C-alpha cells in the first residue's frame, strides 16, 4: 500500500456529547476499517457560569480551539433526546447548535447520531448505561489509563467511535 493511500484512509474525528453543565469531547484517529487511536478525551466544565449565554460562548470558543488544535476531518455529535422538561431540551439544543456552528465555521462536515444508535454501535444494546459504554470503549481501545471520572467525555468518545464504525462499514 502506498503512503498516499494510507493517508487517504486515515480520518480524524471529533466526537461531542453536548451539555450545558458539562460538555464531553474526544478526538480519535481512525484508519482502515477497525484501527482507532484515542488522541484526546476531556470535558468542558460549564457549571461555573451562571449566565446561559456565557456557557454558549464558552462552548463555541473551546470547540473552535479543539478544531484548530486537532484538525478533525469530521464531527460526530450526539443528538438531543426528547425529555419531559422542555426548557432543558431547549438549552441542550442551543449547546448542540453552538458546538455545530463552531465546527461549521471551519467547514467541517457534521454527522448526528441518536443516543440509542451510539450505544448500540458500541455495546450492541441501545439501552446500555453510560458506565457500560465506558467499559466497552476501554476494552475496544485497549486503554489502560482510561478514566471514567467523566462519563460525558466517554459519551463524546462513543459518538466518534460510532461514526467511525458507520463510515467504515460503508467502505
């Protein structure tokens, strides 16, 4: 295989689990059909802001920093799920929209996945718990120092890995 083909087969994917108190993210490098390397895993802490609009500004700025630092080819983002609290749903939708706008400002394509689709892609069950998803990701990526301190971060990672699997099956 030529170096040019190997590079064309490699993708960097930013995964985001949107939130208004904690936004989880991960960047992975995928190659071929099943080689995945974790580049970074983290959260954006937003609890310190009392103003919702300052939270949105922080999301926008930090997501742009992630894009500028890691140069992802694509964004995989978890779609908000319908809940009983309309105000929470609205705030979550705004957080997701701001993250998407930050990525779009750098002309990066976006792929959105339902929470059940992400869980099913990682664990085989759409009703898996956040903890089950984190444990399966640790196993899949063979990560020894994989902290489950923030399940929002592993949810961002799950979105990225789900996208990698979805796109790899289309190859």
